């Protein structure tokens, strides 16, 4: 089914919609919470950028509050247990990288992969969201671009020394995104979001980010193809 272009055909109050929303909304709430924690951790790892990273962390906290309000507005209880499980592998990889001071890996996971995932999901959600959630999500997605930009700028400035670690971290983490997408494909569809659109938007954002950082087209193709069939 093609990506819906207007929310007119969606019944936001049906049990089917609310059931799917309980998981997608939880993923977004948990994702924003973990993003908040990840930027606080990054502020420790990059003392030169402490203030800026703490300000990104604060934005993530506000995003979480916004999405909690979206769930309440539809009288949906977010399934946070599902959401923690959903993020567990990426979460563990971020934690273990941080414990080893592998800041390049931390930035790839949070500021490239998770931010691109968020930007794709929010862009695809906006046209099919209820009015309340649409306004919240439009405000949020603008800020996500600034988070992605932080990662791009830092990694671009450290490209030569970061390159090998980026390739390894990409190999370890990109396949997880496709696994995650497969897990929510059905629920996303109920919300009017098609997997093909999510994949397409993610690939565009992620490919552009890798290009801005300094990778060649050939390298980007090789890196993006990893785990696509997972
Ligand atoms: O940086 C951020 O704010 C990102 C944490 C938020 C994650 C959003 C994850 C979105 C995935 C939704 C999948 C729906 C199909
Ligand atoms: Fe469809
Ligand atoms: Fe956010
Ligand atoms: Fe973010």
C-alpha cells in the first residue's frame, strides 16, 4: 500500500490504532530518554563540547515530554517494556563503547544512526499524524537535524583518525537498524507509515551524513549496503 498522504483516512481512536500507537509511542519516548542519557555521556567524553552537548541532552528531554503528551492525548499507555527491549542492542553497544572511551563509535550510534532513524521516522509520521502530534513532531524534527549536524561536524573534523572506527562501528550497528525496522513494520503500517518510505528516508539522511563527513560515494555504497537484507 502506498504511503498515505493525508490523515483523513486514519481513525486515531480505533483500538487497532491505539494498540499500534502504544508500541510506536513507547519507542519514541524511550528513544528520546536514551538520547538524553547518551548526550550527557558524550558531554563527559568530549569536555571541549560539554555545554553544547548538555544543551542537546536538554532538547531530548523536552522531546520525551512532548511525545508523552501525544500518548496521553490519544489516551494510550506506552508499552515501555517493549521499547526498552527494542533499543537494547544499540543501547548495549553505546554503553560498551562509552566504557572504552570510543567516542567515535558513540557518535556514530547516537548522532548518526539514531538521529537519522528519528529524522526518517518523524518526517514520515508528520503527514499522517493527528493534529496534536503533528505540531509536536514538527518542532522536534527541526532539532534532530541539529543533533545530526553536531555528529557530522565533529566526525568531519576528525575524519582521518576516525575513519577506521566509523567503518567498524557501522558494520556492527547498521544491521541492528534493519532488524529494528522489521520489528515495527506492522505497527508503523497501522499508523500510515510504510517501511519502504522509512528505509528510503533513512538511507538518504545517512548517506548524506557520511558524504558530509568525508566518505567517498563508493565507500558510502559499501557501508550502507551492510545488513540491508537482515
Ligand atoms: O535523537 C533522538 O531524539 C532519537 C531518539 C529518538 C529516537 C526515535 C526513534 C524513532 C524510531 C521510530 C520507529 C517508528 C517506525
Ligand atoms: Fe501498504
Ligand atoms: Fe530527540
Ligand atoms: Fe536527537
